[in-house]
């Protein structure tokens, strides 16, 4: 087997599909006009981004005027949260989110709390990472203006019952945002069926380019502009549009929606094979997240007695690119807030490994991964004082 | 992120293992922090004739453990007691700033093992140096 790189971190980012890259190319070099310009070269760009907008709207079940381009998923999240909370603060300064959100969401809420005097309620999750809709019902107050709950979790892949949660917010007249950055490309997301008010996405998670995202804003939602300047995006998000980027995003989204079923089947097969083999061959392993309600390509294991960064470094030496929720890989002193929120002890959370499969991964790669993991985990356990202690006591 | 020397000590750690009937054993750190280091010493005539370690932790924790054991092997207890995290880090060609606390752990584990030996021999043991990293008081990583 080719011992080159085996990429298993598709939740971090994906490569740009060749078809997507082809669609983008002329817009860098040949058709470079500014979409705001009135001459033909500019009009051509304007037409292209409006077609891209229509394509994205079509996939998501939205109206084109409800799609706004951003520079990233993080920007879309920040805009959705700060933009609506600040625009509606006369109504109230209470907002709700969950303990397992991406930092783009958590930090935006932190900003509201610390700088703008908002009160934030953080909904808990169960041991599989699922939010209980009853908790949301209880948390909504007369002064609540916004609820933000992620569609699918980036670490453990858990998929939330967004339609049910959004309906609760709708009944109480509270704006509902979902960070669907990880869900798009894996789930046939439709904003009307979900009945959400705001939804963020990021192109590089579904084989599109980096540096471009979008925010769906349901017609009639009151929110402040986030980036001030020119009249782009109907004066709500200034800045010359990333023309090749949005064209790439639209092309990638269309491909994702066209191939959703095959893609999910492929990822599901790889994940099942991986999970079964690991559970069969490596002892003292914990599968994190929900077994059913999860993204098809996400597998998150904790290997007891070993530490995640060491695991990643050794996998990297064998050509395998993966991710961990260990503190040492997060740049902070605590392991992942998601793993702690689902009730894992620090020790178990430090030994986590996230594998996110993609289009090009094969069953042979899964087998190589399992063989390599078995070897590495054994090596690390042999030098782990925790394992030594465990063996002596059992 | 890591220097070649760190990666070398991480990939091929020196002195990994246990010593049966070790003369001194020191264990520092805790699982909450994400790293634990255990050092075993074999001591003859005040000289560390053998040393082994086991570490649960990141690449830097493993590499500093390995380097620290190399630095004290064959040394007298007095010499070994003077080990500092600075010396371990320098011998490894440096560590990323966020990983500096790992080198403190290696220093503390060596000292703890020496202290353990001294206690067994009925010798005076000074108060353990505290970097806030050993986990003994639960107030971890405050440095």
C-alpha cells in the first residue's frame, strides 16, 4: 500500500475538488472585474456571484436574498450571534447556547456577556452529546432574544434535533441560529424544513475553498451589519466579494448535494469498519458521542492510559493525519470542552483521537490505520505509569 | 513545532521501563493535567547506576523524561539533585513556550525519586520544590 499521506482529518478541512477548482480558475485570471463596477467585466462578476448565491439558496431551500457571503464560518457565526443579539437588545439581553459549541460561537457569546452585559444560559448535553429539548423550553424567558445550537458537533459528530429545538424557539418568538459548518455536505440541510432563522456554513468543510462561508438570514430577521464599508451584500456585509471563492463554494455545495447518499454510504462503511475493528482489537477504548445520531464520517475514540498528542505524533510518523481533543493539542491546559461536557474524566479526554473520513479514503486505509493504532497504543501504554498502575491493580 | 532532538527522544526514548526493587521511585504530575512521570533509580555508593522512566504525556513530556534520565545516569546524587528544567530543555535544543511546564515535571520527578531514596535511607529531605505542577496540592499548573 502507498505509505504516503493518509488524510483522516476532514472535519478540520478538505481538499478542493478538481471540478470545483476548475470552476474557480477563470475568475482569478480572466474574469477579474469588481462585481460593483458597472462595465461589462464587472457585470460579469456580479452575474456570476448572483448565480452562485442562487445555487446555494436552491440547495438550502432558501431565497437568494436570504444568503449572505462571509469570509469564513467563524465570521458567519459571529455575525449571526452578535448581529441579532445587539439589534434586539431593547427586547432583552438574555441569550441561550450550549456547552459543546465551536469556539466561534462560544467566544461570540463570551463577548456579549463580558462586553455588552448579556446574560448567557449554557444548555448541558447528555453523555452522548445531545441537547434535551425540555432544557431549552425551560431556559427560554420573556427577555430571551436568541438561541444558538450547533447542528453537528465538530469533535464527536453528534447531530442535534435542530427542527425540534428550532420549533421551540419559534413558538416563543425567539430567533434561532444553528452553526451547520460540520453538517453541510453530510446532511441534506434545508432551512425551511428545519425552520431556523439563521444558519452558518463554511466552504472548505465540503471540498470547497478556504476563506469563504455564508450566512442564511431568514427574511425579516432584524440584525446589525457586521462589517461596515461599501454596499456589498445589500449593505449588510461590506467588502469586495471573494468572486472565485463564492463560485467555488456554490460548485462544491451542488456536488455535495448531488452525491449526498453515495458519500454518506461510503463514509458510513469506513466508520463502521473502523469502529468494529478497534473495539475488537484494542482493549480499554471508549467510543465518544452518539452511536446513531452522528455524522457518518466522524469517529471519536478515547484510548485509556495514553495521551492524545503522543498518539498524533506517532500516527503522523506513519503518515496518518488525525486530530485529538487532548490539552496538548489545543494549546490550552484543559482537554476539549466537548469531551468534558459529555462527562469524560480529564484522563480519558486527554487520550482522545478524532478520525474524520472523506471521499478518497479506502477500506485498506482503515485497516492500515487499525494496525498502526494497535501498535502505537501498545507502545505508549508500555511506557505509561497509568497503565502500569492499572495492570498491578487488576 | 518540536526540534529534531525532541522528536528523536520522543521517537526513541532512552531508559524507558521499570527497575525491579528500585532504590528510589518518584512520581509527579496527574492525569488531570495530562502528564505523569515516574522515575526509578538504582543507586550504589551514592551514584545513580541505573535509571528508568515511564511517562503518560505529550511529546515534550516524553522527550524531557528521556533527556532527564540521560543527564543523571552515572551521576552522584548531589550532582543529579542539581538538575534543572533549564538544563533539560537546553539539552533538547529548546521547547515551544507552551511546553515548558513539561520540563519542570521531569526535574521534579528526578528530585522526587532521589528524595524517596534519601527517606528510605533515613537521610534528611528538604521541602520539595514547588512549581505548582506536581499535582500534590490539586492546584495545578499555576506557574
